[in-house]
C-alpha cells in the first residue's frame, strides 16, 4: 500500500535518515579504524593515518599475540569462564523465573521482596571476598563463575516471559496428568528459546568483558582471563621513559606496544562478533516479550 508523504513528512524523513547515517558513521568509524590499524605498521599508522598502501600493512601484531602462550591461555580461560557462567546463569534464572511465574505460589510475595532487596543492597566487596575465601573458592575458576551467577534482573525477566506464555497449554497438560517437571521440560522450555538466548548472551558478554573479579580472586597467572592478560600486557608492563636511556630501545618498545594494542582488541572481540548473528533473531523477541508483557 503506497502512502503519499507531504513535503513536511519528506523533510522530516530526510533529517531522520541523515541523523541515522551520522550515528552509524560515529559507531563504525572507531571499529573500522581499529580493524585496519591492527593490520598496519604502527609507524605508518602514526605518520600517515589509515592507509591502503599494501606496503604499510603487517601481520606482526597478530603473530606476536598468537605466539604468546599467556594470550592463548587467557583466551581459552575467558571462553571457559564465559560459557560456564552463561550456563549457570541461564539454569538459575530459568528455574527461579518459572517457579515465580506459577500462580498461587506459596510465599510468592516473600520471595519477590527478598530477591528485589538484593538489587538495591549488597554486602560489598570485603564481605563478598571473605565469603569466597571461607568457601575455599579463592584462586579457583569457581570464584569467577559462582558469585555473580544469580542475577535478580534476569530472574524477573524470565518470570515475566513465562507469565506471557499461553496458560491453556499448561492447563491442558495438567488435565492430561502431566507433572510440573514434565510441563516445564516438554512444554515450557521448547517455547523459551528467545529468553534463554537473551540471558545467555547477556551473561556471556558481561563475563567476557569482566576483569575485576579475576583481579581480586585469582593469584595464579595460569587462571587469568584474557582481559586480565591484556591489562597486564598493556598497562602494568609499561616502562617509564625515565628508566630508558637508549632512545632506539624506547622507540621500539613504543612501536611494539602500538603494534599489539589494536590486534589485541580485535582478537578479544572476535567471539562476541561471531556470536551475535546467531543470537540476533532471538534477541529482540526475547527482550521485548520478557520485559513488556505481563
């Protein structure tokens, strides 16, 4: 159906498209700059900026990163932590959310108040550290996976999603004699792919970008996630110029630092860029249904 726009409507549409175009450029330019910069020689990048001359390109940054055992180990550690954290988060959120979505649940108000209070009041860093220590999880992967796995917002999101599902399906299953567990596994879970993928994506991205918990709870470098390895590589290992008397050595260290900086950013972003296209079709539906419907 063709809708004829007035002159005012056309002007407004042009302005909207222009603003969208500018916004896309603002978002994409840093990404493109980092991607191209990761393949360029730092000297050429500093002197010329972005160049399309093949002589200015180099794979040395990626060779240094991929040949570094600490980087590879950190990448695998981050992958393990993020996947495990996502699984635990989804299992806890889906289980608690479904339980709270059941009509006439005994103690519903108490549980909701109890969960909601934890969104606004926390024990703080020191009590949490002492708890992790008393549970003997310090310097173990469990210190990264367990403490933050229970997220009240995710539970509320899952509960709201389950309440939006057709009640007739559950009622028909109850009439046929299905137990609560059978209803959950055979009916509810197959319909819950959108919210499961959304919660998994939230958890994975949050854990992948996290480094503070690892910095607090881990002492063994072999357990460090990628983000902590990058932090140590790009921040802690910087040498003060006052300690270097050879200008060539200082220039070479600066070149190596710039060389691996952009390549490290690209390597650490690859899993998120690979994941999103597969989750995209569930993402919008899961967020909208889980947050707006009741």
